């Protein structure tokens, strides 16, 4: 009898080990490129991972049993993320809608490096362009940045790409500024408060913790960007739109700020499996109410808008499959 019980226990243990090994073999690990640790891209990527993990079945928890595990490290931002997706180092990434357009079409900073396998999954939140200036800088808008110490962003970031594009449209070069620093998004607010720069330009969802460091910490202000340069871009480019940073968003925002901006978008590659993209899309869309609670910038997320707003690359087949199942496409 003891032998029989022992044999049965051994069989059950072996079956359990086999099941665990089988589950491990089916596990898929994905990585999402985000942005600086104080930015909304970092919050977005980690929110998506959280929703993916919520949908997974582990231990006694019931779920989709998709076996997807997710990480969302801090990265250099939009263009870096797309570049790393192209290189096969990332599976997904958060990117400004304008850089999604340029990468897929081989324009602007992506001229000669066109990435035709780039695929859209969904959009996230709007990102107004901020001109953030020191309290005593005397800067009142874009035109008065000339001759000042301005952070133009680190190479490879969406911030830097946007600034290079704006400078080119304005007919400016780095020599237009007394100093053109190349600080990261995590360094620029402290540099402004320390008096090392007079201003920085930052396209980001609101509110943003990094911007608050400057506005709340040393009285920095956000000024309007509604001149002829801005209006010309909004008229010409579908991925740009007028935007408002509402009064009270930051400590020094005493009135609405008029500017323009882009959308934050979630992108992948045609080389990433349709099943993986389907499960990620499903996890986000089925739990969008939870997504809205994870950052103030996400509070107005609407699934039917997320599947189209700001997207210029083709939809990934995995995402499209989900949208068709829901009757949205």
C-alpha cells in the first residue's frame, strides 16, 4: 500500500513539474521602450505592463493564460524606441505621433533610414509642446528664445528631434542660442532652477512631474506658442493639432496656455507575432478603466479614439484583429 501511495504521489509531482515546465516554455517576454523616469512615457509603458500582467494566469489566479511577461525600462524616448524596435532589441515602444510618421515614411530625421515594418498598435494621450522658461529670463514665446541658453534635448530623443525640426523651419541653427545644451529630460528642470539654462522645450503629457520640478521649485513659467510658425505646422501636418495647457495645471499656470502638440502612440514591428500584439491590445482595451487611473494624463482615454488618433503607420494585424472582434473596424 505504501508503495502504491508513493507511486501515485510521484506521478502527481512529475505531472506538476511537467505542467510547470510546459508553462515556462510557452512564456513570452516582451520589452517596451518608454522615456525618462519622471516622464509620462515611463508611466505609460509600465501601466501597459501592469495591465498585461493583470490578464495573465499565474498560480491559482485565473486569466487568459497568455504567458506574457513584460518590462518597461527607462529609455531615450521616441526615436530611440523606434530605432531599438527596428534593431530587434525592443518589442514595443511609446513614440510621438510625428516620429511614427517620419520613421514609417523615411522623412525628417529618418530620411534614408525608412522603417517600413513599423506598425501602430494604439495611441495614448495628447502631448502639448511646452516652452518652459525661467522666471527672470525675459522670454515671452518662441521668438524670444534667440540669444538665450536653451536645452534642445539629448540626441535620439523625440524632444531633440522636435527641436531640430522647429529650428530648421524657423531658419535657425544652434548658433541662434547663447548656449544649446543637450540635457536629458531628467536633467533639464534642475538645470533651469540652478540657473544653468534659461529655457527648455518639451513635448509631454500633462501634468508632468519633471515640469513640476521647475514650476513649483523655482517659479518657472510656460509661455504661449501660437505664432506663425506654430499655425503653419498645424495647417500642414495632420499629426499636429492645437492644444491647451489648462489654467492651474502647474503652480505658475495662472491662465490657459495656447500651444500645439502631438499624440503619444504605442508602436511595434511587423516581426512581432500577431498573437502577442493581440493579447497586449486586448489587455489594455479590456482594462482601460484601470489605465485611466494610473496617471492624470490618461484620464480621458477612449478605446475607439485610441485605435485611430495620431496613427500613421499601418495597424499591426494583431491589434486589427482585436478591433474587428469588437466591431470597431
